[in-house]
C-alpha cells in the first residue's frame, strides 16, 4: 500500500494512535504536506458517504475526525509557513448550532500563515459572540465564519446580518464551508467566499 493510501485508510478507519506516525512516514517518503492533507480530506469524504449510506454512525465519524485532527497536527509546521502576523487580526468561528471544526481549523491555520493574528472563537458561536470579539479586539480586519451543515446556513445568514448591522466597521466578512456557495455568500451580504482553506487565505489578503 502506498504511504498516501495508508494515510487515507488510517483516517477512514479512525486509527487515532497510529495516524501521526503514518503521516510522518508519508512526509519522510517525500510526499508534500498538501498531498497528504488531500488524502485525509478524501478520507473524510469516504467517511461522510459511509455515514450517509448508514454503514457507519456518529461515533465512527467522530473517531475519523479525531484521527484527521491528529494527522493535521503533524502537518502543521509544513503547512503553516512563516506567519509574521502583521496584517491585522482575524476573528474566526463555526456558526451557532454547528460543531464541525476540522475545516475551520485548517482555514485558521492558512489565514494565520498568510500573516494575520488569529482570534479563534471555536464552534457553535452565536452572532453576539462574533460581535463581542470584534469589539474586544481592536484591529480586526477579517471576520471568518464557517458552516458545515445545510441546517446551519440560516445561522450563518443571521451571523453575517448581525455583524453587518452592528455599526462596527473596519473589517470584511468571509464565509465558507461545504454547503456554502459563492451565490449564497453574496445573497447573505458576505464580502467574500472561500472554497477551501488556501483560497480563504488568499481572499483574506485580497480583502485588505
Ligand atoms: Co458531520 N456531517 N455531523 N460530523 N461530518 C457532515 C458535514 C455530513 C456532510 C456527513 C454526511 O452526511 N455525508 C453531514 C451534513 C449534511 C448536510 O448538512 N448537508 C453531517 C451531519 C449530518 C452531522 C450530524 C447532524 C450527524 C448527526 O448527529 N446525526 C452531526 C451534527 C453535529 C453539529 O454540528 N451540531 C455531525 C457531527 C459530526 C462529528 C462531531 C461526529 C464530526 C465532526 C468532528 C469535528 O469537526 N471536530 C463530523 C464529521 C467528521 C463529518 C465529516 C465526515 C467530515 C467533516 C470534515 O472535517 N471534513 C462530514 C462529511 C464530509 O465533509 N464529507 C460531515 C474535512 C474538512 C477538511 O473539510 O470541513 O469541508 P471541511 O472544510 C473545508 C471546506 O469546507 C472549507 O475549507 C476546508 C478545508 O479545505 N471551509 C471553509 C470550511 N470552513 C470554511 C470557512 C471559510 C472558507 C472555507 O471561510 C471563512
């Protein structure tokens, strides 16, 4: 089995104790961090499909998520780059009702390595917490909202509306996550849409 396939299988099957070693072996074998990350993202796609078809349930999905998080930890130094934190602050969070944070954490990592100082509010973040964080952190230039569930898209809409209606200025709002489309981002009044972590970081810089 190739090292990349081993990474993918280890995430799919939730090998939380072994994954760090397997990812390190893939790096040592010369695979790029982005290639290894893609193998793990592909694995999560398989896990999601298995969940949809009723072959696995929430606990298995949770363990696969934990395996991916542990794998990403090993990749972080290679993915993060220099991260000089001179472009201002970015407030990031997964919107209310949504507990998914693997993608949000990758977006935070990439935006941070693009030069922003990160204020990570975590998951299940109500609109007023975003607003409090913007008020508490002078120099916020970007507010980034993630959503992974179609059922939390309305919470994203409410969050963007509340932030935009708060009277606070000096920052732009970027949104993303699996169910979010560029059209939805425009419809809810976001300033930008990020398809993935890399493009979110590019967008964050372009918004300045
Ligand atoms: Co959940 N889950 N989950 N889950 N889960 C999905 C999202 C799902 C597609 C699985 C499926 O059915 N096929 C489905 C959603 C269906 C839908 O709404 N259309 C689903 C469901 C239904 C649920 C529950 C409702 C299940 C239940 O309880 N019955 C439940 C909801 C809990 C809640 O949030 N209230 C639930 C729970 C969970 C776990 C807790 C078990 C676990 C999350 C663990 C964690 O995050 N710490 C989990 C997992 C692991 C998944 C899947 C399998 C993997 C998600 C993931 O981490 N992907 C997922 C299936 C899938 O994605 N194919 C699934 C890898 C990650 C790197 O990708 O998060 O998409 P992603 O992030 C990408 C982009 O989306 C983008 O960039 C990232 C990196 O490139 N991006 C942004 C994300 N945020 C961005 C922000 C930006 C820009 C880009 O700008 C700000």
